[in-house]
């Protein structure tokens, strides 16, 4: 007798297609700090026994160990799992429209507050755990909010909304390529360090050698194994012949790496600047220790948008990587206090 006959049930013993092992799904973790966001993951297996409504998954990026690249297996109830929303074409949004914003490796639920220039939108997060609450995102970082209900997307996904399929490629690097490597370890706050590709080691990982960080005995430059999500090409030089200006978003060379910050004071006559770093430190740098900040997005280098004001006394300066700077002016003081949050 066939296995189907023994069980007395049909072939859908494992549930709907998106719950089959190997399927890419979106997970909404219930843990504090992740509520209100959907993260991509892969179904590994259903928890035993068969009637269980819990599945073992492995996230695509979330909870990844920065040093080893390993991603732990997690168990989630089916109520926290839905299919992956297919890639969609960029679209225009209306004020008050519910949307999801791609932020910190996940899709966060929120609402469109206002359209800005160059296809950017002011977005408010629904989650009370997210700070800052208001961020400007590019149209490519947004999608219309949808709910998975009884096996259907609400509102439905129209064929005209689907993105043109492209062959997805990971950044590939060759031995000897000059790159920058992101360091996410404690205290580094996503600083970038110059490095060279030593060799590929497989599974989208490379052995790199830093150009500025040395081994503990100072006999050679430090080597480390990293994955492609922590590697980017070295950015092109943008010459600033005269001087930077207030609120320019820059990278400051500090402790062997490039740290993101913003110009908060220009010292006249000696080509020096006070920079507020993403570490929430204010430091002084020379002109040749700074470069204009650029982001590597979709295989292209982009420069931040200029600062804009929503309403006095609060101002916001944002870029396509969603860094937000809040500046408050005390009514009784001519000084400005700058609060920065890199996201």
C-alpha cells in the first residue's frame, strides 16, 4: 500500500507551498526590538510531530555571526510566517498610505507622511521601539503594505506591479582587488577599513587583508574571513578643493578606518573641522582626514541628499542609506545641539 494510503490523507501533508523545506519566506519575530518588521528566511523543516504548527527557519541576514558568517536555526509558529512578497516595481505613494520600509535587514511597517524631492518620502514607523520615528527613504526602499490573509495577499498583487525579472548576482571579487570592509564589532558602528582580497574561500566569503590594521604582535597586517555583505569596492575620490561646509555628511579617518559623521563647525583659517561621529562623539579633524560620504547601493555609488527642514525648530538631514540627523536650537542660546542616529 502506498504511503498516501497508509496515512489516509492527500499529498499536502506538509501544508501550503510556502511552508515546504527550502522555501523563502518572511518572518515577523515576536521578540522585543524586532516587532513590526518582516525578515526574509528559509524554511528548514517542520517541527515534529506532523500536526505541529511550528517550523525551523534560517534567516537570510538577521542574527548572522559577524565573525563566522554562521546563521543560527530558529523555531517559529506558523502565525509568524508568510510567503515572501515578490519583487515589485518602484511606485508613487500617496500621503497617508500604509507602506513597508527596508531598514536594518527587514521590512518595517509604517505610513507615508509626505513626498519629498527626487522620489524620496517621509516615513513614520508604526513600531514604538524604532528610533528615530521619522525617516526619509528612497522609493526603492519602500513597498506598499500588504497582509497575508487566508492564502491571499490583501490588497492583491497585480501583474503590472511585478518587477522585471533580473538575474540576481552577488558582488564578486578577485584576488588582489582593493576593497573596503565593514566592521560591525562592538564599538565600530559600521566603520569601513581599506583592505585587499587575498582569495575567495567559498560560500560567498573571502579572505581579506587589512591595509591599516595590524596583528597583535605588529609583524604583519591583519587577515580576516568575511562575507560579501561586509565588502564593497573602494569609493571614488571626490575632490573638495576649498573646504567642507556645515552639515556636510563626511567620512572621517580615525583608528585606521572611515567613520561616518557630519560637519558641525568649520574652523576658519586652519582647514580644520568639528565632526559629530556616528559614535556620538565630537572630534576635530584636518581637511585631508575627511572625505565626502558615499553609499554603495545596488552596485552604484550615491551621494547623500542635502539637509532639509520640516518645521522649526527641528531640522532633518537624510540620505538614501537612511541616516537621520536631528538638530534642536535652544530658544535662549545661539548654539546648536546635534543628535545623530545612524540606521
